[in-house]
């Protein structure tokens, strides 16, 4: 799967066009810059290296169910929607409160509300609820060609066997930014959550927590993310001179540059490159099946993962013929354990350098 998008992308290190200036120095362990219009990959570092997504996974939720839900419909929050990790990011929705679905999307994308993610996943899954939406998210990832992505939670809160890559995030982001409704939400600077008369609570204002839309010329929006395991992740897009670029990154520390600032630096670098610069391609969903077959059938030595190897097998297993969803999930959890263990060891070594926080964005 590391050869998806081009053989040059099958590397743990840096890949940039010949003659291009060096990209900015970052703390992100993997990243990618791509053109949302042409699909050309302008450069990356470990673009197919597995990582944990944190809240940028909410983009996959949006790509999966946004067009299924009427934004004008008003729904009631139930107890299960509020079942999130204590201290993690929330909008402030109330059990028994009634909110338009558009408010849930704003809470998800502006404030990274994990309870909003649960509610949207419950609604998007119909009678199957959250679990049906998670299955649909994984099916959507496969459809897009994001074969290194496996969702376990709709919000991006950590779960065993959950992973993605910088390349996959670019595929997911391209799908999101093609939706006018998503673009409107992502560029909303502030919004009001309605009060609940029956619960005797007043409305309140929320503000977009993605500084890119305030501080970067041509910003289209994006998504921040953080957990103790994943560290900082980020997806950001901008348009200049008729070009729309996206930058994705995983495993970053907040110093000396915050995640969104690292994304902005990558966008600056991408816009400085010629329009024909390329080291690979974001696969077209219409051609994904053939790409996946070719990549699986004829891997080159250079595309063999040097890190924990089981994860690609898990990603393929979730779409394999004759494999039940339950068994696929069990395989994903089991085979991804070495990756999560290794990441955990790395994070413990870094703890003395970073501020402890339980906030998940």
C-alpha cells in the first residue's frame, strides 16, 4: 500500500521534486502537501507511514455522513452522545437538548466537539447507530483509496487498531473540500449554540479553533487534532493564484511551531513550487480498485514497510472477500497492537519535553 500514488512515495524519509528548495523544518513525524485540484503530490515526508489521527479523523466522519443528514433537522441529544473521555474537547451540548444538525457540524468542526461526533455518527448510522457509521467510515476510506486508514471511533479519540497516514488524510480532505457545505462550516469564524428553554439554559457562542482561517491568506479551513498518543495532527488547505493546496501532518509537537503553524509553513512551501511540480498523485476514487490490486500484487522492495508490518495487512483485511466486519475489526486490533505499543514508548520518552494535557481537540 505504500506505493499507492507513485513509487516515489514509498519512503520513510523526505521526497520532494528535483531542484526544489528544502521544505521547512518541522517536528511532525510525517507530512504531505498536495494540489486539491490536480491531485499532484508536491512533496512529503513518510507520506505512507502509519500514525494515529486524533481529531483530524472527524474529517472522515464528515466525508461519510454529511450529505446523508438534513442540516435543518432538529434532533435531541441522548445520554450516549455524551459518553466521551473526561477532559476531552466538547461543545457543551446537553442531554435532552434539541439542536439543528447544522449546529452539530459547527460544533464538530469549530470546537472539535466529541459529543457532536457521537451524535452525528448515531444519526448517520440510522438503526445501526454509531457502529454502522464507523463501518461506513471505513468503507468510505477504502472507496477513496485511503487503504492505510482504519477508524475505531467517530471522533478520533484513541482506540486500539485505529490508524491513518498523511497521504490518506489528503485523500479524505480532498473529498471534504469538494463539498460546498463543508467549506462553509470550515470557514465559519464563530457561531451560536441555541439555548434550551426546557432545560433552563442560555445559548452561547463558539469560535473556530483553527487559527489558519484568521491568520493565513487564502485559507480554506481544515482541522486540528491532539491526543497524548497521537500528539498533534493537522489538516489545512488554502487557495492562491487559482491553486488549492492541502497540507497534512501527523505526530507533531507544539514547539517551536504549533500544528497549524507547521501546516501553514508547508502551504507556503507548496505555493513556492512550480505548478508542474510533482512526486506522485492522489489516486482518483474511480481508479482505486485497479491501483489497490496492482499495489498488492506486485510490491517492490522499496515499498516494503520498515516499521511495524502488520498494519497494511489489517487495512486490506477489512475489505477482503468473505471476511466478516467483526473478524476484520478483531484482526485490525490485534495486528495494530505493535504499532500502538511502539508509539506509546516513544510518547513516554517525550513526556518530559511537553506540557501534560488531557484536552483532545
